[in-house]
């Protein structure tokens, strides 16, 4: 079907037989605006990844490390499925600071600020306007358990970052949760394609106890680097410790290096 036919069909489904040409044209303009926005984000994301490509390669040095790198068949990143010191489980334990904020979807907000040229605050619906991705990801907790193949639905953090038009001086981010938690990430890690802001798991809305309505996941890092109940991202020119990093945990959190503590 041609784009015009698709627009007319969508308008008919939404407005019924009384659909007017004006309504069809409005839908067409809205669709084109969304398409243009997505194209701009893809271009900006590509430029950011090119900027940090060398750093991402060096950060993946664990692939060439010697010694115990874990067990199991290689995962999609080329590393053993189970990192060293981890035990596989089919459970998904709940760990937090003793606070589980109750955040209604219509009250959710994500603030982007700091070293960026397009600071903004996104609603839940605005987050969902970014390209949606579905991925099966592994979840490695620093307390030595790992859960494999959780099916997440969300958007790429790299797209969110690209939309903020970050300054060339930005090298790291701080992610803040509604429970007063925060954790740091290098932009080299944050821009990896499997780092997501997720709102569904296994086809259901992300439960509040696991950080719903929206949390971050970091499959190539320990899970404490994935902020639950995320509500703000700060772009920074240097690395700063977050909650657990101030309490003796690693600034980087790489599971295949057992990079648990500083």
C-alpha cells in the first residue's frame, strides 16, 4: 500500500466513515514530523557512537583478558554466559534501598540536563515515541546471582541521549532514581546498543518493585548500574561516584572482570 493509502486507512480506523481529507492530511503531517525526528536521532546517535567507538573497544578489553572469565557458551557479546563468581537462577530477586516509589505512568517524568544543548523533560508517552526495541537480556547482580534471558521492551538510552544534543565536553552521565539512588556511567558504556530504558518485561508492564514504570538495564555491567525508577540523567564532563560507588563499589562494574569493589 502507498503511504497515502496507509494514512487514509489509519484515519478511517480512528475516525470512522466521517473521516475528512483534512483529518487525513493532519495525520500525514504528524507522521512525517515523527519520521523526521526519528531520522535526526538516528544520525545523532551514529555520530555519538563514532565519537566514543575507540573508548568502547578499549572498555571491552575483558574479551582478551587471561584467567577465569566465567563459564558457558559465548553470549552475544562474545563472553561466557555466566561471569566468574556468579550463580545462575530462575528467580528475579528484588534489591533496593528500602524504598519503592509508587509512580503512576501519567506522573512519570525523565529530566535530561547538564552538559547538553537541548535539555528537556520527557513524559512516559514521549519516551515511548522513540523507536521501540525488544531484547532478550541477561541480568547480573553484584551479589553473585545472574538471571538469563529476560525479555525486555523499551527504548535505547543512546536515542534518549542523542535527543539531548550533548556537549562535546560530556564524557559521563549520572542517573538518578526516584528513591534518591544514583549511579554513574561513562558515555562509552551508556551508548551501547543494549543499554535500554525499559517499561515492559516478558510482555507485561515492568512491576514497581523492579523499577517500574521505567528503569535502565545494563546487560554488560552489574545490574546496580541500571537505575530503577529513573527520573533524571545528568551529562557531566568528568566521572563522579554515585550511591554505591561512594560506599566502596567499583566505578565501572564489569562482571567478566569481577569488578565489584574499588
